[in-house]
């Protein structure tokens, strides 16, 4: 069974999509805990509303936030860590603790348009400036290097001639909401194999 622990920094619409798909029975998973590094993140409200234990953990309130995150996830029996709009680099310790079970969603078609600094609208701006006709979203395993781990699943969207980073971000986010759940279902039923 997938026991999910979430890391998310802002709105958390990807977390909400997973919450909704579990509630509807589409995805079988336990929603064990959610951690945000941002005490004002709307995702904390989303988690509380869904009765998911929610925690603000950052260097503002913990001397060793990464250690605390691992503790919280272990206490709540997390076996799969879901990064969804998490704007911090996760520690090698966390990656080691949840070996090959830390997933991230990236708002472009990796291996292109990834790496340090490539988050949010920076990604979509780079895609448009490169003249790409297609973009999309990628779910990949997390390694100590940014956006570097094994690619598990991708979905594409067109890039339109008059796109701005905002219009493209909106189109990509719509498929992100499908892609995370689709990936988790395929992991659960063995269609996507992770080491
Ligand atoms: C999503 O588009 C996600 O792919 C992106 O942040 C957004 C979070 O939206 N993540 C990154 O850029 C990480 N490199 P959400 O908070 O509404 O799920």
C-alpha cells in the first residue's frame, strides 16, 4: 500500500488533486502526513481540511529541519515521499531514508529545462524562449542532484504561439493534476517499475 508523505511549499494544487482522487476511490493510498517549509502555505489548510497531519518545518523553527522531516514521516509510517511544488532541495539523508521512494513533479519535459533555478515560471519562460512546440510535466525519482533521477512518467501539452509563461503554466498544471495520480496508480499496479 502507498503511504504518502507530502512536501509542498505554496498552493498545493497537486496535493489537492491527489487528495480528491483518493477520496473518490480512483487512487488507493494512505495520506499520512504533509510538511511545508512555509508557515503561510495554503497547502497546510488543504491538508488540515482533509484530516492529514500537517506540519510547518523549516530552519525558522527547527535547528535540523531535514532530520525533523524524516522523524515526522517515520512516525506517520510514510513509505513514499511526494514532492509537489516543494521549493527546497531535499537532503541526501531523506533520499537515503526513503530510497527510490522520493518522487518529484517538474513542470517541463525533463531532461530538458531542469536543474538549479528551474522552477515555477522560470521553466515556462525558458521553454517559450527556446521556441519549443511542446512542453509538459515529468514525474521522476529524486536524487541529490536537481531534476536528475530516473524519469517515471510524462505527459505533454502544446506550446501555443501567443503563450506567456502564465498561460503555459496553467496548461501544464492541468495535466500535472492528472499525471501524479496516474503515476502512483501505475507504481501500485506494477506498470511503472521503480528499483
Ligand atoms: C507545479 O507546477 C510544480 O510542477 C512546480 O511548482 C508548481 C506547484 O504548484 N514545481 C517546481 O517548479 C519544482 N521544480 P502547486 O503548489 O499548485 O502544486
